[in-house]
């Protein structure tokens, strides 16, 4: 590769962290410069500079040229990629990070330099891993992306989680910004004054609890978040979440609330069942995550920098997919899909969420490929742009609609628009609705505390708010006050654990016939195992909930992994007059323990909605339970 002249490097050397590094000149018109020492690759474009450690691929120095290094004082792990994964000879717990990488300059010109740090697969981590860094002329951001490859000859590889981590100096950053409403400041309290409640969750001297999970956000339209000091900011900009597992309803970590750490989660089971979301590569497989733009700015106030970062994010989204990318795993030529959705009554499906993903498994737990999403307009029409060519299934869900629309065999071709025929969205079932609690929208947001900001320990209000459990009377009770956001096993002040039994009371004016359908929208379930459903004092069915997500104890107030449970039974079991359906967690009794005000829940369910219907079809046999995705 032909080298370029580097006349704009300042020849004087300064000692930085025990190694010699150049002091870069500051200029927006500088070409991109690259210099290598025995241990590091050093990049600068006159606006920002970074130093990459060759053996690990870690960034060990990051700064706006002429200003102080932004990264935390610990030089071992400050800006890096790692993975919680394993192969045939690695324990299932623990993180893998590159330690024998080879870094090389892939491209070098006055306008762009790309460095790749690659490590070969091993039995411990049977994936070829490459972390790329790209610096362009005149930009206050650099780009990073990660590619993973697994060959058919390698042993099975499993990745539960992988991420890109940035740890910055606490003394230089005092505020965090995630969304327009999720913003705050850090509390500068010595670590010895903090009480660790659970993983990355601490109680501060004023009694407040801060956790890395409280700043989690939905991936849908999550394009920028970061941290600021008085006059400088560092931002993670995500032009597209197509590579992130779980689709638009996936929640994930962004900025720690308890420490100055910025994350770009690439793959995780956070707020979902990790056993379902893990990557399990048994043959040829490859995926590229990113590129992501790490943007450095300055301004007179944190709010000014936040607004500037949002403007920069909009620019990056418009430029996606980046035409300057040169990876065989990254598709620069994309296609589009357009169509229109109608309900069976002829009304357009307005504001429906549309998802393109693989045919199986449930798109919420897909990790191997890419997921694209959007929404329908006032005419029920949707267009999904910038889709990687391939074959997909089209899914749709909408607030107020219990069923999910599915269309298989959607073929996307590069540089072409795939026009889908008019689609009719059929209802979940044809029958008469007897009553409904809540609204099918894949969340518990309409219930008590459902819209409260993420608060660790919110579940412990349940015994106070509902000392006699939930007793919901159809026609009299209100969902926002009389139905809690979660049915949870919480600790009482005497140390006992209360297994809640929720009752739904309703009256019928005449005897029912045919098939009764009880629909349970499960917005999330944490260590619940199952749900026993009784009708008028007799057990009807036990609904299995084998998959546990941490939505409740990780402050996912709205919901976690969505499931739809259909319970069919003989409508003749319903009485003319008063009836009662009870819902109880199928858990064993638990012995009392020492009371802890912040005790973790022992299990729980978050409901999206509950609906009872009368279907005009005869019923034969025993009650049945069906699970829909």
C-alpha cells in the first residue's frame, strides 16, 4: 500500500502513559493522519485523535485535538469490544476480549483511514473477530464496526451478549442524555459510601437507588445518547439498529446511571429470555454490527451539546447505508418494501408497527440476522427503505389489535421496490367480547404505575397499594387505578413473601353457550414458571410460562418479552349471574427471610390486557391453552 506524506504531524513527542505519542496539530482542513509505533496505531484528522492498542484493538486514548484525553484513568479497559460467549473449551460465564489481535491499515488516503484489528477463532471463542476503526477528514466523529464470522469447520459457538464499551473520566462528564425525557446528572459520591443492592445497582447516601438498567431505552428510533461535561460531550450515534437483536420492542442499556459509561449493546438478552436470544452458530455464519459514529462535540451548555448531537444523528441517518464502507458483509446496495394494511372491517391499519425479519423464531428473540421496522401512515400504507436484500417475513402489530399480522415470502432485491398486494388483517377470533381489561399494545403502561419512570424497587409498592390483592370488578373498577402494572411476589414488612391472587369479578345476564375464550396478553414474566387460572373456585387451566425475562426486577415497567395466551373452555361453565376468574402465580410457598426494603421480587407477571369472549362454535373436550407469538 502506498503511504502518504504526513507533514502536518508535530514532530515533537510527548510522553503519554509511559509511551511516546505524537502531539497532533489542530485544524479542520487537515488530511487524516496515521502513525504506528510498536504497540499502537495513532489516528488524527486535526479535530479528534485516537490511539489503538495493537494487541487488543482497544482505544486507549481519545481526545479533541489540543484538549485532554477523555477516557478513564484505567488504561486496561476503557474503550473496547467484548463478548459473553464461549466455544467447546471455554466456561459459559465470563467475557471474552481480544488479546492476540493483529492490527493493520486497510485503507489510507487524505480523506479516510481505516484500521482493522482481527483475531483468529479458537476453541475458546470460535469466531473470527474484527474491530474496525474509520476516521474521515473534517469530522468530529470516528466510526467503529465489528464483524463476526463462524465457519462450518469450527466447533459450535455461542454468544449471549456482545458490546462496545466506553468509559470516560468522571471528572470531565457530569450529565447523561438518552431521550428527551431520560436525562440526568451523576452524583459524585465516594464508592465506599455506596451500598450495592444487586448487579450494577447502588443505594446512595440520600436513599436513592441508581442502576445501569434505569437508562435502558427501546431500540425503535434510538439514534443518539451520551454524556456531557460543562463544555464537552461524547455521543454514541446509531444510524440503524438493523443488526441489533430483538427488533423495535427490544430494550437495552445505553448510558449507566451509576457511572460514566456509554454502551452500544450489539447482542444481548436484557429484558428478554437470554436462553432464547443467544447466537448459536453451528455452520457458516457472519454478521456485521455497525458502523456506529462516536461523536465528540463542545458547547456552552449540556443542552446545547445535546441538541447538536441530535442534529448530527439526523445527518448520519440520512447518509445510511454509508457509501464509503468497504466490507463484503455490509450491503451498500439496498431495496425497499411497500404495501398497505387493512383490517377485516375495511378500515386502514393506522399507526401499526411493521417488522421485516426471518420467518422463525419469534422476531423478538431473533439474533442471527437483521431486522427492519417502520410504521403505517393514516392510510395504512408503509414503506421500509434501506433493507438488505434477501427473503423475509412481514409482521405487524398495532395498539388496540390483539392479533399479529404475518406474511411470509417477502423477497427484497437491491435497487428495487417490492410492492406487496393489499393485505387484510384478520381478527384474533370472531365472537362477542364480554369484557376486557387494558388495551392490547404490548405494554403494561395503562395500569397503575405503568407510566412511572424507571424506579428500582417499584414492585415493593404492591403490598402497600393492594394489601388485599387485586379485586377487579368489571364495570366499576378502572385499569389505571385498580390493576397493578405487575402481579408480583414481593416481601412484606414482616419478612414473609406474599404470592398474590388476583380476582376478576363480573356478572352475566344470561347463560352462555358454545366456546369461551380467555385471552391473556403477557407483556413480560420474571421467574413466574406458570399461571393458574380458576373459574368460580375451580381450576380451569395452568398456563405455562417457561421463559423468564428480567423486565420486572430490571425496571422494565412497560414490558419485556411479549406472549399471547389463548384459553378455550366450555362457555357453559359461566354462570347466569356473578362469576369470578382468579389468576395466581404457580410458585411454591417461600419461607420468610429478613426484611429488606429493596428486596428483589421472587417472581411476577406483567399483563398487556385480559379479554373474555364468547365464540359461536361448540366446545368439546377439556380446556386448552395455546400460545401465539
